[in-house]
């Protein structure tokens, strides 16, 4: 019996063929390139989200204010054209940082006859432009949350994991037996204080930090999965 091998289907014209990079293991994930790309995507998404949100709200408000005249229609058309451009930037970021390939939506069909107003009408009926505008609006609060969570987890995890290397600073340079977690006196005059000073306590804090470091890439990837879904559904074909 002869086995025949089917030829691989050719890539579409202009398509980018990217090698599939295996996901790193659980123990290697915190120092892998994939984790740094995911973390970088979460951080850089905030300025893009701010720019896109300000663009969308400003032009939509301006177009609404001019809606009583015909001048509002060209503003809306420019808004949708700009939203398409921002969507192209987001698709490129998702491709480079997240390895997500999304087909571009079809071009706006502008009638050959009809002049400038025909082009405006074509823009106003462009579903891809409206979806790209919706992307800028709905992703702004999520990306603020992702930025805060990703940065907090990353910094906290490494700071706590490395605690055994600098725990001596508090007893050496401060009048503390160790790191002071809390120190207060009640209204009745009772004093309460807790310090991380014994080797077991220091080791426990470091172990907790290692757990946070190992879990941080998983959390950031989960946060970015919302971006993946939004790019596919709102910016793809």
C-alpha cells in the first residue's frame, strides 16, 4: 500500500507565515520571551487605549454637536476612517506581541460616481469602521485594569521573592528587628507589632514571592485573552 503525502496549501498572497512557538513550561514561564512579550503588551496597551479612547470620544462628540448641520457627517466619516487605522495598528500589535493572526476587513467600497458625499456615505455604512470604533471604547477600561494588575503582580512578585536577599537591611539600618508588617498602639495603651525577623519567616515570604512570580505569567495571559477575543471579533474580517 502506498501512502501519498498531500502538498501543503499555499499561503494567501501577502500573508505572513509565522512559526508556531511552543508555550514555555510552568517553571520557565516567568523568564521566557513569551512572558515578557505578554507583559510588554499589557503595559503598552494603556497608552494606545488612552489615545484611541480620546480620539473616539472627541470626534464622536464633535460630530454629534455638528449633527444639526451636514458638517457632522464628514466628522463621523473621518472618525470611522481613523478608527479603521487604529484597528490596523492593534492587529499589528496583536500579531507581533501575541502571535495572533487576524484577517483584515475588506476595503470600503466607494462608488466611482457621486463625489465627496458618496465617499462620506460609504464611510458611514462601513461596519468594520463602527466595530473598530467600538473596540476603542469598550477596551479602554479593561486595559486600564490590565495595566494595573499586570504591573502590580509583576513588581510585587519579584520584590517578595527577592526578600531574603535584602531582609538584613531593616535590622542593619533601621531600629527594627526585621521587616515591620504593622506597629500600632490601641486607645487603651496596648502596643501591637509584628516583624518578619526569623529565618523561617524570611524563607516563607520568599516562597510566597516565588509562587506569585510563577503565577503572574498565567494571570497576564488570561488578561490578554480578553484582548485576543476583542481583536478577533471587532477588528477581524
